[in-house]
């Protein structure tokens, strides 16, 4: 008996990112929402000092038990993040999201 392989390629779910809350004088953090399909995560994004490029601390706050990550959007294009995904693959949703917001003039 022969089997046919599923010939339909997988559909990659689109990712969106948006600023939900802008910083104020009382709260210097952005609140950013990153959505992958049905998964939606909220992060506080705080600026950090950096010698080159822009640096941020990104912390998921729903749920709050996740660690904070440091993200560098380097001027030379060699971006970095301290999350497991970036360490394993060299890319992650944090860098991609913040880069998109920076290019849109929202960071």
C-alpha cells in the first residue's frame, strides 16, 4: 500500500508588532504587543544606555515570570538579543519587532 505525502506546503503565520502604550513623563517605557497568529505577548520596552546603536530591556508582563532580555539594534546591522531563540538561531521576535518599530519611527 502506498501513501501520498501531504503536498500542501505549510503556511507561515504572519507576525505583527505594535506599540500599545507610548512612554510618558511618569512612565518611560513603551508597551509593545507582538502577535504570531493567535499568540499575543505584551512586553515593556525600556531604553538602556548603549555605546553604539539603540539598546532596550524587553520584559514580558503577561505572565510576569519570564526573564527580561536585553536587545541591541546596532548601527552596523549586527543586532543581538539575550533570549534563547537568538542564541540558538541568530534571530528572534524581539529583534525583528523592535527593528520594525524603529524603522516605522515608533521607537
